[in-house]
C-alpha cells in the first residue's frame, strides 16, 4: 500500500525506513517523548520520525537541556525534529538559531496543544483563533529555517471556521510537512476524531500530511490512511500502550501478518521502560508514580475487566509494582495475547477521556495522541 505525497515535498524529507511505505512518526508528548522513551520505542521498532516534546519559547527561555539530550544523544538511527511552542517572533527566531547548532532534522511548530494552561497564554492550540498571527509566525520561521519547517496543528480552536485559511497559510509559507490532529482544541481527547477534516487538509495543502488522533493500531493506521489519503500517521498515546505499533505498521503496509505480542513481552517492556527512565535523582516512589502514568495506557491492552490497572494503581514501591506485573503478565497469563486494540471501556485517563471531565484536569501526556 502506498499513498504518495507531492514529490517536491517528499524529496526534502528524510527517507522512511521502508522506501515507498506511508510515513510514521511518534507524536511529541510533554513529559513523555524524552531520550529514554525514544530509545525504548526504537528497541521495539522505531518510527520513521521522532519529534521532541516542545521547547518553550519566551523572553527568558533557553532550549531545555533535557530536551536537547533527545537530539544530541539520539542513538535510534532515526531523524528527530525539534518542536517549538511560543508566539514571540524575535525569540522564536533566536531559539531556531540555537537549535540549528544541534543535529535536528527540522523545526516543528506546535499549533495544537489543548491544555488550558497553554492555550490561555495564546500559544499552542490557542493560536488557531488568530490566523493572521499564525501568518506572522509562519513567515518568521520560514525565514529562520533554511531546511525543513513542519507544523503540528488541530483543526481549530472551538470550531473549524479558520481551518481553510490556516491550510492556505501552510501553502503560502511553504511548510514542508503538516501533522493534523483531527479534533478541535476544545474537544481535547473526548470526541470522535474528524478524519474527514484531515482528508480536507490532504486535498488542500501541497506538502505531505500526517494523520493524527486515536490511531490505535496498525490496522487503524491503514484504514485512516485509506480514508484520508494522508502520507502517513503520527501516533502518540497508543505508542505508549504498544511500542511495537510502528513495526506492526511496516508489517501491515508490506502485506505481512502482524507480529504477535504476548503478555510476557509486555512485562519485559515495562521492565525496560522502568530501567531506562530511572534516575538516582528521583526517589523510588516518585518514579513508581511516574511509571503509573505510562501503565495507565499499557493496561488498556492487558485484560478486558481492567484488573491490572486497578492493582497497579495501588502499588507504592518498585517491589509492589513488579509484583503486580508478575501476577498479571507472567506464569499462565504470560502466553496470552496482548490486545492490539484497547479493550472497550478500559479507560487510561478517566479525568481526561470522559465527557464530564473538567477541562483543566488534563496535563500529563496532553500533547499528541
């Protein structure tokens, strides 16, 4: 299967792992897509492209050192795009100049973060309310970036009234690749994804488009590409749940059967992720609590009744956490299949994914999906 974006744009992008296949990218997720997580994902099958969590840009900002590590110490063999969030033209240009001293594949602009504490500062998804401000930022970044300039956006702030104008700006300022999350900022992660709006973007812009939003599995990626005619997919939360998803996409795109993932493989992934993200500077319980954020997603594919999630959330130490993992993922359970799709009704983030959730409650893992 192959959906070809316009050759003039594709020729400028780093080649995919398998020539001719649709592109895959790991979505930028704040507090998630750091060096350790990129390395873990690459172990199970890297995407074509990585994108950093966002560099905050303002008058006092300097590129965050821990995010720079995901660029400077990248050993995955895949390109890393550096994402910016901000609206001050001078400081955006200054930050680009600093980042271009590092081995970045390109510069990406965040026009999609739905966290209220972000959009209330009129950055991220908040900028979608002001197309003319976006035009200024695009012009600034296009002038500052001699290589690849890419954009990740949602389809609007509270509706799609400005969507076509924003897509025309993508063309006007020669954006090299566009990732579109098919929800508005106000919809956050609660609504159905509007794949028809992603198809609208594909038809209107001249650069490759990556479809983003609830890409749960390789079969879902294939179906969304067929539906939207996108050049590929960007996957976020479901790569936390299933780090094999990019390898499985390549298998499916090549016409091969998907690799079987067993629960004992998930146990090994959890151990690898725990060790990779561990630090002597972080107390054990704090690290266990951070791991629970990841395991909230992993647990969606373990059992249909959510027993693993319930037990995991009570763990207070490394020993108790792995005791839960051993009980649910090893022994007789170890040879059972890990579900390629989330089990229906097993919610990873009830504070963010249910309709009655307060909008200010979504913070961790809020960028990308």
